[in-house]
C-alpha cells in the first residue's frame, strides 16, 4: 500500500457533564470534520476508570456523551460512534503497546503527574499506562488525524513515538508479511504498519475559560457550576450564568489589543466570536465602546440560539436510552470489524500463533 487512507479518530471520557469548552473545542470540530473525512468517535469508558474505579452511573454518563455527539450533529450512520469497552481490541493492543512504550515515557507525562498528585505510588497502574491505551484507540483504526484539545498534545506525541518504535522494532517482520505501508518522514520514506498520526489541536481562539476566573480553563471539575455552561443547561440557566459571569468595570475596547490583561473580557468576546463563527476583531468592531450591561444580553441571546437546540435534542435522546444503546451497538460492530483486521495483522507481526 502506498500511504494510509485518511481517517479521523477522537475520544471523549464519560466523566462529568460536557460544557461549552468541550463543545467549541472538540465536538463542534468533530461535526465539521465529518463533511470531508471518514470519522470514528469513541466514548472512552476504559479510560474513565483509570482515575476513579467506581462510578455511580457510568452507563448514564456513556449515554449522555453519546447523546451530546448526536445532538451536536454527528451522523452515526455515515460515521462510527461507539463506546470503547465494546471492542476488545483496544485493551489487547494497549497491552502490546505497554511492551513497546518505556516506563520513562509514561513517567514524563504531565497529565499523569497532575492526576497522580503527591502520592504517585498509590495511583492506579492504569493511570500510568493511560497514554498507551490512547495510542491503541487511535492506531487500532490506523487513524491519521486526531482532533483534540491542547492538553492532549503530549499524549499524541507519545502515540507517534509508539508507532515509530513499533514500525522500527518490527520492520523486518512487517516487510516479510507484506503488511507495510509507505510513510513520509521528513525527506525519507519508510515502511511501517502504523501511521504517524497528525494532531489537530484546537487553536487559542476556541480555548474557553471559566466564567468566574478568566485565567482558568472552563472545567467539569470546577466546584462552582456558575463557572461553566453545561450542554444540559436550558435557556434560562445559560442566560443566568452569562449575566453572573465575572467582568471588569470598563467598556469593551474597539480593538483586540485592548483585551490584553483583561482575561474575563477576552474570554467573553472569544466565546461570542466562536459561537458566531467570526473573529474577536469583528465582535469588537460591533461592540467596542459598549458596556458589559449591553454586551452580556447579546451574548446570552447568541448562546441560547446556538445551544438551546442542542440541549433540547440531548434531553430528548437521554429520554430514549434504547435508541442510544442501539447506535452504540451498531457502531461497536462496525468498529469491531476494523479492529479485528488490525489485531490479526498485529498478532502476525509480533509472532503469536493464531
Ligand atoms: N485522553 C483524552 C481526553 O482526556 C480522551 C481520549 C482517549 C482520546 N483516547 C483518545 C482522544 C484517542 C483522542 C484520541 O481528552
């Protein structure tokens, strides 16, 4: 084969509610990509037990992320939507990658250090191996492109390192089995089984910050619900949170340079621009010189216009778990068929009897 067919893969953990930051930073991008690409979107339930083993309602969380995917406009017929634990190849390939990756690579991951905190000895082994499972998610489908938030950049670099090491360590066997594909690496072309995945990282424009502190990312773990707009919030809740969002006493500037040092103003203008699909400069052309008392109602109206239909559809879907489960089952079967071919090749390359 010469060159890998383009394929998009991404995953979202079923922990906590999705919020505006997840929508603008990830899910909206997933929806846009499906117009031109072959996409696989996965609810990564195996990842969700790495930091916390027992969840009160994991099934409900898995359904809720799936509902958000569908409500936002992802088409599960033309593309694949499924939950990770349904396809055993994720765990199988992750095991092989645990033997490809080095402990030192895992120890360097900033997300591991943050999540494990001070008591590293007491973190689960799964939390340490998390990026190896993430590499397996992507490479099980030999995905070439992965849209994610910038906090996942280091994990994607590790995915590339795992693919490169696997391709190198097994280069002779890959060639002997006739399973190599041409990969352009700088000026050279090498042969490998796994593609060297390209990250598609969200730009700073779609980085949504807390409504209560413009220096912190909007997060599902923030104790204050007023800090974020959840995809399950209805029109009244959305409007109320924007009304209560932290601001400063000055009017909006007419140019983006005037947003420097005004984190909350910058964030609200950024949210407006992202929702309206324009640039901050265009928002300031319209609102420069106006007070927040005028800007906030306009922002609330726009947010409600864009998010309320998604919210309504999400609620409708959550009330129909049978439909969601059928979507995941069908997606799991189609993902499983691709995964099975990869695992057959990988077992052949590693040298297992099958
Ligand atoms: N680690 C990702 C996150 O927390 C979720 C994830 C798991 C993922 N597997 C993936 C994202 C594969 C992209 C591709 O956001």
